[in-house]
């Protein structure tokens, strides 16, 4: 499981110009089963994506497709973690029995 933290490098109006392609990117990875949740930070300084993948390398490949990343609109921090306490819904999402 991974937390992808985005920190914007530019003003919100520049982010808004790439919002449609960014949302299409998010939709692609929701449909593939990689993303569980995403949203803006408050205040609006960046965003968070909760994701799963087979490796950190795979998450880095996924991040590289984000228009915010490609256009250098945000910096990314990838945090890998192992949930030691969770729900059955979490286990279903990550593919645990």
C-alpha cells in the first residue's frame, strides 16, 4: 500500500488548467484497481492518493504518467506502508484473504 503525496509547485490557476487531464489519469488508475481514494489537501497546497501496486517501482511508473508530474506542476513523495490493523474492506482492496 502506498500514500502518494503531491505538493504543488505553481498557483492554483495553473493546476486548474491541467485538471481535466489529471482527472482522466486518476480515472484510469481507479479503473485498473490501483487507486482507492484521492483528493485535495486543505488548504489547497497539493493532494493525496491512496494506492496499491506490486512495488514502489510500479508506483513510480504510474506517477510518471500524471500530467501534473509531466508538466512539473507538483513534487511527489511516495510512502510505502504495511497496514497492521485494518478492515475486511481494506483486505479486499489489497487482495489479502
